[in-house]
C-alpha cells in the first residue's frame, strides 16, 4: 500500500505542459465579485415574492442602510481578501460545509442511482460490484496519467475547471487535527487500495500501483469480492458496525473517532487505512430493493430492519459516509453516495458517465469479440513500462477493538439514524409524456419549465409560493462551484396565480413563457457569477473574519432568513448513466428534488421530512401534463418521441402513461457544490493491518500485540 501524501489544491501553473487533464487550467478567469449595488438590487427582487408588504418594506430599509454604511466597507475588504485567492468565495463556502454540524447522510451527501450494467450476466451482486470497481479503477488510472480530457460546457465549447478531480478519489472528511470544532478534507493522491464493507464488516485490498496502473484483472477482482462476501458472517455483524458512527452529528462523531483511535494502535491504523482508501464499496448482500424508490432510499441513508431479537439487520450500519461510496445491492442495483465537501455532482457525474461507457464497450466486446478502446484505456506514450513486481492483492479483514462505551455509542447512533430514516420519505417519478424535445420545439427552456412545474406542485398543495434553490454551475471559472439560482421570480408567481385561478389557456401560456424567460435570464447571470447568495454570504463572512462587531441588520432581516430557507432545494444532474439523482431536504418544511431531463422523459427523485411526498410527485406530474395540454391547445407542435430500450433491470416504480421500460439519452448536467483544503495525515505503518482472508487470524493479532 502507498504512503500517505499531503493533500493540496490544484494551482494554476503547477502541472506539466504535456498533461491533458489540467492543460487549460491557467486559461480560466477568476470568479468575479459583482458590484455591490447590482447584488443588493437583485436581492430585493429575489425575496420580494416571499415577503409580506410590511416585511418587504423592512428589507428595503435594511438594504438601503447597508448600502450607505457597512456594505461598501465589506465590499472593499472582500476585494482585498480575493487578491491572492483562486476564488473569493472558496474559503467561506468550504467552511459552510466543514463547520456544518448536522449528520451528513440525508442532510448533505447526494446520491446517484445508476442504470444497470449492460452485460446481462452482471445482475448479481458480485459481478455487478466487480464490473463497477473495475471501470472505476480504469477511470482513476486516466486521472493519474492525466489523460482525461477536460470538461466542457458543451461539445466543443469552453473548458471547465478540473480542480475537483484530484480529490475525487483517495479523499476523506476527518476531524480538524488542530482541534478546531470543524472537519477538514484530506487527500492521498498515491492511494493504491480499496475498502469494502459487507454486513457492517471491513475489508481492504490493494488494486493499483502508485502510478495508477491496475494491479488486478477483472477476473482477480471477482475472486477477491467473492472471498469477502464469504468471510462476512451475519453473526459477526453486530461486533463490527463502527461505520454507523459516521452518521452522527459531526461534533459527536469527532469525539467518538478520537476515542476509537485512542483505544488501540490497531484502531488508529484501521482508521488510517479507511481514510486513505481510493473509495469504499458497500455490498448489501442481504437486501434486494423492491422498487426503484426503495433502491434510491437505500442509497440515501440505508435501510432499517430488525430481526426477531430486535437487533438491527438493515443496511444503515454498513456505510462510511465520510468518503465516496459505491453501493451495490442484491439483484445488481447500484449507486453512488458521495461526501459533498470534496466534490460536487457534476464531477461525480463525469466519472459515472465514463465508467458506464466503459461497461458498454466491454459488453460490446463480449458480442463482437473485437477489442474496443474506451476513453479510460491507458494512452501513456513512450517506451513500454518496465516489468514490476506483482502486488499482493489478497483481501484482508479489518477488526476493531471496542470498549463498552463505544459499543453503546454504536447502538445509539444506529437508533438515531433509524429514527431519521423513519422520519424521511423518498419517492421517484418517471414522467414519460414528454421531455426536452417537446419543450424546445415549443420555444421553452426545458430546465425553466420543469422548475416552474415544481413550484406549481407546491403552490397547488399549500397555496403559497416557495423559496426555491436551484444549483447553477460556475465551473467556467477557476475553482468555480455553484451559484444559487432563485427560481421563484415575480414572473413565476404571476404564472402560478393564473394557473391556480383557472385563467384561459392562452393567458397561462403567455405568463408561462414570460416566467421561463425570466428564469433563463436569472440562471444565465448566475452562471456568469452575478447571482445573489454567494456574494452576500462572502460579505457576511468577511465581516466576521475581520471581527467588525455585530453583523449589520441586513443579515438579521426576515428577507435574509427566507432567502436561506430553501423550501424547494433542487438540482438538475444527469445523463444516460443515471436512472435517478437526489438528496435530502435542507430544512424541516422542505423538499429535496433531484431531476434529470432526458429527450422524451423527465425523472425526479423527491424527498421530504414528514410531508406529503407522494402527493407532491402526483401534483408535479399533473402540472407537467397541464403544460403539455396548454401548449398543444395554443401551439400544437409535438415531435414523435424517440424510444430506446432501457438497460435497467431493477424493479421499477409505477410508470405513467404506459411507456413501461423505455428511456432515452442525455441532458444538461448542473449540480451542487464545493471544495476542500488538504492536510497531511500520518504515514501508514509498514506492517500490513488485518489478517488475510483464508488465513488464520492469530499471526496478525500477535504482530499487533507486539506493536
């Protein structure tokens, strides 16, 4: 296994001129700091639909005073702060994630529900996991070789920042080593091993050389995963469920993690191995999702199930939420749950897409017998690599030394996560009447129309407009992440009211088009860095950093509170590799809505806490259908849908409008957030940790005792 290496951000000029992946980094501009007056004007317009007349007048007064007093001072300080930074918001947005004390499952980590592996023989858990791991390792090789082509905003368009990719793998969220009540994200760029969780028990094996070349074949991986599944006894699960502690509130987990490491040198080394792993694979060998919604729910937070003795046997204890996780259930359904402070969804989507493409090409080879080269195949030039010694890739089991206090903490963490699971609901909607093709042919932005339909569903249930957060990508800038798109515009509210009042179809269509146009203008400006949220957050944070006393009344105003309470937290992220994309609600009264707009379909994953999630999805489907009917009645343009056979073989939710098991390709891919600062970890001790599977446990335990 490789030694730990310090994590570091990707600087603009530090890469080799021959590198492909980071070749355009130095050309990227910095995220602009918007003019103060423009941001304050947009702020008032953004919160106006959410406030009463009296509240709006108070907000306007606070804005006016801020513009005349504290605002210009903070703006100058922010410009000074940004002088030697890659991004003016980076430090503050990083803190927003890593100082956030809520548990990361449900509240922070997003999930991807992957389409099935196209090879029919990979419907069972072991071959499915092997295929996913193998394609993932090939993607990591392309990163290590720096042959991965840069992202672009569109085919042939401007390149996007690739800063997040070095920390996609080999990264972990850990307590700040300085003792600060916060986390940090660390990265190990020379990591060579993977960790596997099965029935709550931990295993690891080497799989890469430090330069990224694969140390295992797909056939060898199959033997490794089969060995792990065979060794993970159901009767041993209760003694090893340490992973559930990562679901605790962060301050509590930091204390428990310190206690865990102090119990024994073995525990400290096991934690080190997990932190440094390329990724974690979770094998849910005893769970078969009965629907796509159940599969999505399992990916988001695991399952809750008790045996006859009231012991926990659900999958919720077989997770490690502080890292990127590949999750595979019995029956072959699979997905990704990723730690969000290190990378955003757009970055993980690129990996999922390339890995899925690799699987398709490997399936094609089984049919044609021809050798097809994917983008993940090694393209390193020059002389052939010298022969190297074979790595010992035998999987090893990792056991914990637990005290009664830690055993009790595991039980309490499981109870709290189980409570959260029972309080949350996840529903999926596969809307199949139309998608991007129909909307663009009618002159409407697909994203704007879907955003308006989501607002209409909420308005239909509750009779008021909701504050909406839409993630807007700003990766066109150096170290760019996202800006908040605020979709509840005054034009959107006018359309909502007209629809609710049953206005004539022509009037509704006119207001719909006006609202869609306003939405597109808002998102375009946000993508260029001229939004509201990030700039105001930076001004608030720079005031705290410079210790300028009590924050201005602007940041205690009702308008500011409403802006930061996203009732509808939404994000559009998808392509043919994904069946669904989603996350939990960000406030008690909210809904989390991840959506994928395809050519003739729209897929939604909706979550909420004790709200009418299923009824919301039904209203959402009805709003979309109403848009279709109004457009047909006023401007009947409807292309024939293009239907392609779905490769997903898992159980499905109820299909609407009879298209059954069909899906099509692609769509836009914006998504959420953000960043990371690397700190050095202690180097791993040379002695291997854990016993080899199939070998006696005694030699390893004896060696550990000597240490």
